[in-house]
């Protein structure tokens, strides 16, 4: 890779674990989410709907599926090597100074049936993936529909509304934010009127870590 063309990116990889062949991951900033099955990540045993933050090289073994949200320097056209079992689902540049520390947060957003979120942005940017259900969104002037397993990226700088169209609609979200956002809500109401409206969602926080790229 030509380092002169690299940028700070967030990437979402999917790893189908093979009990006979552990997955060796190099040092890097990542959030690992066990979507199904059981996984040993280093010395820690994780089951479905568990997540772990990591920066060091680690071996992942077990059976099931792991979603891996990584923040790294990558060329715009980067792809996993052909022999790599990992599947790249989405990669997107991050608009921030790569030399500065940042918060990597992973959480889940579950929707109240038939309720729409107020118009809002976020104090951060990142990748979402729908876990289950069906979602209807307006981001800026674009109307998007997402089915379970589909992904999207939000800059945090465009107004967003979202409505779950099926019971138990929920997505997992990895966000990069400024280092002083640890423990703080990322939600930013778009107008004072939006501030007074109910959010109609439930959050589950998996990790919220201050880190930086090497």
C-alpha cells in the first residue's frame, strides 16, 4: 500500500469462525462483536451479543460469527487478501485528525414499535449494521431502507430520522468521537423542538474506550 494515499478509515469486517483454524489478528484498534456462537478472543470467552475492545495482536477461535469494527490507516481501495477468510462489508473515511486520541464506542439501538426518532445528528461518525428487523430512515434529503444484515455510514453532520418497521428492530453502531466524549451522549437534537420529542429507542452500551492510532 502506498502510505501517501492512506486515510483514517472505519472498516466493518465479518469473520466466520472455523474451530479448526484460529483467526490471527495483528495489532490494531478494534471492537469485536460476537453475533452468534461462541468465541475465544485471546484468553476471554465471549458468547453471542458480547463485545470486546482490543488494541493488541490477538487470536480468535471458536465457532460462530464475529463482526469486527476497525479504525486504521487504509488506502481507499484496500481489500482483504484473497486467502483471508474475513469479508469486508463497509469501509469509510473518517474526517478527523488521525494524530489525536478518540473514543471508540460500540452500542446497540433498539426501536420502540411504530415510533420515529426526532430529527438529530451525532457528535461522532461511524458505521451501523442492522441486526434484525427493518428500518426506514431519512438522512439529509435521502430516504434509505435497510434490511437485517445491511450496513450504512453516518457522518453525524446531517439530520437523521428513523423508524423501525418490524418488532424488535435494532442495529449495532460503532462510532468515533473526540476523546472528551467518553461517557457522554452522542445525541444532538437538530432543533429545540426536536430536543423536546421522545427518542423512542433503547440503548445498550458494549464499550466506550479512549484510544489512538499508532
